[in-house]
């Protein structure tokens, strides 16, 4: 049986109150939400996603004033940033209070708090008296969903309700910043530009998004699998090397046609990296339905959301470049 899809907040609240899970829209990707204060609800998230218990969940709150309920020793810089930017594609890693169950944080002494910017889910968060634990609403290791239908396709049989907030505006997951250590560190490149964060925080940030980083196990190489081999690099060279295969190409703008291409997916004809990020996961999903034997993606400009796009392509390829 499929999940019901709609905008019925009361229905979503009913499901959440029974310690079950609901898919929710955020401006980055859809999340699979449960009551973060209920171990039963959180266990259901791990079960539905088939997620290993060592990979901690992000906790969604409606505003910065609620941070004090769930986090302690909050650095001034984190508070100042949150006050300045408001709801945004940023997850703040902060020392956690005991009220957050260990299952949420996989035993880590820190919690990832996020104030996202989707009106429907913000409305939901303001109507309940608990925060929502919500990882991306995809089976573990797969591409994150950016529409309600994506969630339906992959998890529809396992959940009751999908809150449909339309297609996600940003399209890649939040930027994760760790404020719990001595130096502010970016653990995941995402929907909020690192350049802008550095300007706002008035310091250069450490970027530690490698797969060897044990504090962000979700950052494993070989995440975001499109189910078809994917290579990243110079398109013309890779087309030459792979002559004879059925090839699909992902690039920023349209590049010269080639007979071995069975499909070509420019992510933004206007060369806009924000638009490209918004389209990336949708295209990776569509490619799965083609008869392609190989996906060739170009390396995107290493700036703004191009950094997050390159990160996801790298993980989809399961290699470094
Ligand atoms: O945009 C997003 O962040 C979406 C929406 C739904 O909020 N969520 C999302 O969740 O991408 P997920 O579970 O797919 O990725 C969360 C990442 C994981 O890599 C996890 O390891 C990291 O956040 N994380 C969560 N809590 C952490 C903590 N306390 N310390 C370090 N990393 C943490
Ligand atoms: Mg995820």
C-alpha cells in the first residue's frame, strides 16, 4: 500500500503522536520525521530507512529560541550566526542536553540542530511540543528525495503519510557546521555557501568532509548511489575512453553533442549553480530509468553550490577526484 500524500497537518500530527514517522518537506530535501524525544519513534526512522545505528540524525526545531532546550554551552558565534541568517540550509552541531536520547545522536555527546525554511513544516513544528528527528527520506545510501513523489517511490510502502510541500528549492542537503570543537569545522558541504559562512563568521573554516571522518559517518564515500557506474572528469576525454558504451552525460550547460551519448542532462542552461543543485538529484534519479551503462559527469566550478554538487558527484562515483 502507498502512503497518503497531502498538506494535512492534523493528519501528520496524529501519525507523529502515535510514534510513527511522516515524510516532511524542507527547502533542501525531504526528511523522514519522527518525535526526536521518543526512542520508539526514532527507532522507526532507522528501521524504515534501513540506516545503520552509528549514523546520527539531524533534529529540526522551529526557531533559535528553542535551542537551549536541546543543546548546552552554545558558542556565541553559533547563536549569532543563527540569529543573523534565521531559518536556512545549515545544521549546527552543538553539545547536547540529556533530553535528546542517545539513539538520535548514535551515542555522540553532540546534536545536529537545524532550523529549516519550509513554511508547511515550520507550521507543523510550531503546532507540536517536540522537535523532529529527520534524516533525508531515502533508503540508506541512495539519492535524497526532492519531491513528495520521490519519497513515495522509495518509501511509500513503509510509511503512512507524506506531507507534500512541492519540489525542494535548494535540492542538496544542508551544510553541516561543527561548533562543538575548538575550531569551527564544516562536516558536509551543502545548500549554504561556505564562502558566505566564512564572511558571516569572520573566519576561515576547516573543511573535513572526508570519508575517514568518524563524526559524520553519513559522509561515506559511495553514498548517493545512482545504481549505474558514474565517472567524473573531462567529458570529451571520458567519451573517447568509453567508446561503444551507452553513455549519459551530466554537465552544467549543454556541451557539444556526441553520437555515443544516449542522453544529455545540462543542469542549468543559464550556468546558475543554484539551479544546477536544485536539478542534480532529480537527474540522478531519472538516469536510473534509462538504459545507460555509464554516467559521465563534468567537474563543476569549485565555488558556491558547485562545491556541494562536486561532493555529491564524487560520492555517487564512489571515488575521489
Ligand atoms: O538537508 C538536510 O540536512 C536533510 C534534511 C531532511 O534536514 N537531512 C539530511 O539528513 O541530510 P541525513 O541523515 O541524510 O544526513 C545527516 C548527516 C549525517 O551524515 C550524519 O552523520 C550527520 O548529519 N550528523 C548528524 N548528527 C551529527 C552529529 N551529532 N555529529 C556529526 N555529524 C552528525
Ligand atoms: Mg541522507
